[in-house]
């Protein structure tokens, strides 16, 4: 693990916006990271709807694997 990101705010929408700002501005050079994955996932309908369980990321990856290039 290189870094752990914790984002907080008064509302869920505020946290989502802060997360987008962070992931769009943060750069790690020299190694491949999962930042592009989280940039795409945070904009997904599944995440934005907020109606999900602990399998949501795996399910999303299975249906979007070509988009996220895994």
C-alpha cells in the first residue's frame, strides 16, 4: 500500500465531490495504481445510487472490465 485515502464531509454528495477532486488531482509516478479505476467507479450509477453491498465493486468490474482495462 502506498497511500490510504479517507474523505469526509457533511453529506454524501460533498464526500463524492471531494473524492472526485482528489482522484482527478493526485498523481503517483513510476508505478501502476488503481486511481483510474476509482475515477471511473465513483461516477458509476451503482456507486452514485448508493444502493449497493460489499460485492458492488467486483460486480461492477465484471460488467465493465473492457472499460477499465483489466
